[in-house]
C-alpha cells in the first residue's frame, strides 16, 4: 500500500469517528502549500474538504486561523463553514494525522487567472466587507502605526544583504538561482529609490485584524463573483490597504491586464462603499504600498537557500512575474494614483 493510499484510509477513518461523516469516497484534493488536502463525499451526496497538517504544525495557531474564518462568516463573508468535531473542536487528530474539515466550495476556481471585468468590483466589495467585519474582532480594534512598519526598507536591506551573502558562498545550481542572485543585487541597489517612494506614504497607516494571506490561491471565484475566501491566518494586525493591494494588484493580474489602473479604481470604489471607515488617503496609497511591499520582499528569491525543495517551475515563473509586476507598478505609479485621486476627491 502506498503512502497516499494509507493516508486516504486514515482520513476515511477519522471522518466517522470524529465528525459523524460517513464517507462513500475519499480522494486527493487540490494541492496545498504546506498541507495535504483531500475531498470526501458523504452518504448524503455532500462533499467535504479535508486539510491534513504535517507533523510539527502549530495546531493552536491553525485553530485560531479557523476561528477567525468563522468570525468572518458573522459578517456574511463567503467563507466555507468549518465542521466541528463531536467534542466541539475544529481539529481532530488520530492515526498520526491532524485534520480540519470544511464544506467543499463547488464550481469554483482560484483567482490565479487574474481579475477582469466585474471581478474587480466584486473582490473590492468582498474585501471591504471582510475588513469592516474583522475590525470588530476581539483581538483588538484598528490602530495607527508608522508607515515604515508596513513597508520596512531597513529590514529589506538586512534581508537582501543576508541573502546575497549566502548566495555568494555557493555557485548557482540552476538558472533560477543565478537569476535570484542578480535580482537580489538589483533590489538592494534600488532600495534608496524605494525609500524615497515609501517616504511619500502617509506618516501613519491603519492596522487591524485582516485575513493575513489573501493571495490569489486563497480567493475562489465563481464566474464574475467571489465564491469564497479560504486559508486565513491567525489574527494579527496588518494594514488593510496592504491586503487590498496584495489581492487586486496580484502580479498575475497586473501583467495580464494593461488597463489595471482602471480596474484598481473599480475595486477601490467598491471597497470604499463597503468599508467607509478606512481613510481616503490610505486608499490612495494602495498602489504605492503594493509596489513598496514587492520591492522590499525577498520571496521567492530566498527560497533558493531557505527551502530549495520548494523551488518548482511554477514558483520560478511566479518569481519572475512578481519582479516584472513590481517594475510595472513602479513605472505606472503616478498614473494609478491620478485615477484614484479623481475617484477619492
């Protein structure tokens, strides 16, 4: 029996024992970044998404993330319901495996294909409602922090320096590792310009509880509408303007949609209608924050030394696209801010 078959059998045993779900079929599900995923069909025809956590996972942090997702549901955010165990827990452990179980989102696909058409406004509106809901989370209300905490150029300089020092000790093993070294060096040289760009941000920015990992793989679409937000992280205070920019200015969208400044305006308008509490000056700063964040990030360049096994062809392509999108955002920053200014003023 293969390891996959053995894990499927463990999942099939956990479901009736802990969840009172009688599975008629269990198979591998969509690949996860750090988890193994399965899809189970029950004896009533329903489907369930089963996430299996690897050994060493901080299960308490995962519980907090699941709780946050269910808190978001209180604001009628499209989030899959998480099935509780018979003991009321959100995670079950047996047979050397720990899992959570959530309703399967039918007929949906990730936003990795990018935003277009009515999706801009749909995503902006959903993220606005999400942030309005999470602003009431018990972890604490929104507060203001210095803008440098959102786009930390000093920290980026340290991380890029460390990465270059490590890469200098080993010859490039692949074309991507050589590209990562060259790109990290260019990023380091460009940090003075990034610092000047970030200096134009408002002196302080709002931080609050947010999704925490609102990237394209964690946004599910059904046609032109948002089907679900998945894979929340534990409650933590981060910039809602940063999170909005991260998802609507995803590199895949920026590179595929030449008219992204117009789409950004549609997303921000819908966000503002859903969450008027975020100041206009911060919404105006969304493209600048997105560009600064990408310029200060070492992901996925650092994977070459930190986790070489994670460097797949897909990650290499994403890394190159991410860098190209950063350049595109910087080059068209004035254009994007001009159309946003017309909207917000």
